[in-house]
C-alpha cells in the first residue's frame, strides 16, 4: 500500500476515547496484563515495551513486567511508571568466558528459569492477558501455557522479521516448524505492519484470525512539534543508531560511507556493543576515521536527529525500526535497506528518502548521495503520525480487549 494511503487508513481506524476506556475497563476487570520481557536493554524494542506498559497502567489496567533476568540498563528502568510492577528471574546465568560480554548459554538457561517464574506470576495474578513483548519471548510465552490457563489470552508481538535473510535451508526449516509450534499454542500475534502480516500468512497460511496489525508507540507530541523545518547548515551530518551487533550491518554502512561522493559529510553511529572495536578498526582501514564518530549509547536520540541531514539504516533485518519513525517525526529523511517489510510502504512516497537491497554497500552509498542531493525538505511528519504513542497504545488496548472478547476458550496443546 502507498505510504500516504496507509497513513490515512490507520487514522480512520483510530478508536474513540470512549471505546478505549471501555476496552481498558474490560481488561482491568479480567485481571490486567502480564508482560514478558528478556531484560531491559538499550534496544528500541525494550523501550517500546516499557512505553506500552506505562500506557496500559495509565488507562487503569493492572500491569506487571516479568524479566527473564535483572535489568542491566538503569536508563531504561528509570522510564518505568511507578504504577507498573516489575519482577525478575535474578542474575544472568551461564558460563562467563574471557572476552565475551554475555555468559555462554545464558539465553536458554534464563528462559528455562523464567518459565517457572512466569507460571508462578500467572497463578498469583490470573491476568486477562499474558503478552510476550517481542518475538524473542515467543517460545517462552508459548511454553508457559498450561491446560488450566485456557481462560487467559496468550499473545506476543512479532518485532522482527519472521523470515530472516541470509540463513541456510536448515535454519529456515527449523524456524518454520518452531513458529508453527508457537502459533498453535497462542491466541493472538501482533504484527507491526500489513506487509509483515501478509508475509506471515504466505509462510503460515490459514492463520489470518491469529494475526492483528497494530502501530508501535514511537512518536511523541514533542517530536512532531520540534521537527526541523529546513536542513541544517554546514557539512552534511549522517546519523545511524543501534546495538553494535552483526544484525545492524554497520560494516556495510562504513563501506558505503567511504564511497559517498559528499566528501565533507560526517557520520555518527550512536550505540554500543561487542562489534565496537571491529568497527573502529574498519573505519581506520577505510581512511574515514576522522569523519566518523561513535559516541556510544544515548537515552534521547531526538537532539541528535535535529542536527542531522539524513538518517541511515543498514540492517539485514528489522521489525519496524523505532529510529526510522522517529527520524520521520523530526522531519529527517531516511536512507534504508529493505530490512523490514514496511520499508517501501513507509518511505517510498518521499523523494528525500531511499530504500535499497540489504548487504549492498555500493547501493547504499548511491542512496545516501541521492538523498543528500535532494533539496526537498517536504514534511515527513505525516508518515510518522500513525505511530504516535497515544494512538498506538490505544490500538494495543483495543486489540487485546477484542481478542479476549472473541476467544473461543478452547484448550490449547500442552
């Protein structure tokens, strides 16, 4: 669907305040929401989950977050509304090896421990909904369900692409069967775009009743109000952000930046992670280290966006990246890979934005140059409008309440 048409369609579906209040009251009466998260990292998905939890609690819905392990990022923990309660499984598990930022095997061990914790929380609270906040909690959400929990709605959010590019046939078959098992045990899967929903139906036909598309809460009123009205003066400043991990392909970005024709441009990569040293060495070997800055993680990206001429996303795969929508909300053009299904749907209508194939540094360099050569500072905020925090939280509440209403109350396999 054309991005503008999609935005108009989303606006038409915005529920009224009375509808949201009634839906929130139904969820509150039935026991509220128990949200499952891995931890509270610097990633955009965890920030979105906290925003959702805060929004639920703000509507009077009892909300509790269950973490597989203790929060490691105080900046994210500080965002939690006091009305949202939090419990964690404890300290990280696994074997800590020299040179590794995370213990070996910690994910599997922590999630196994987390199953018992989530079940005990279900028994104590009897919530209306158990919600896996991201797809990395999908299997845990499916496994915690027991026969005595059939009156509870079990759901998760598909926050990354279901089908990952650049993986072998063995892993494809494994993921296909893994998600078949997960889908069989759950009542609702929230997708972040119609493109992702269509893809899931192509891979798992007959699951239409299971899937519901909702916008993610990314955009604040302050972002929209403070959007830049013209491009910043001086050398073109490019911005990228994310965990320095293979998925983000900052190596592709650095190689692309080395070939950009605008030789006075500057690149800033916000974030941290295990690949930092490798990326710093790559920038030096490409001869661009004096034009590349890596200041680390920042809690608020908006001030950085407002100084930028272009935001660049180089990932291999994403769900619907918060930083892309935040860039649009602040009227900053975006050059992106086709790492998420809504890329062309969201960005394709704007002459100041560009979308290129994944993993192609030359194509990305060309896209950056085309964007920098465009003087059109058209208002990109209209593309971000459907993702306003208040609208998105309301959509989640309606989706969860409607799903609990129509649930058939049938036994799920255990």
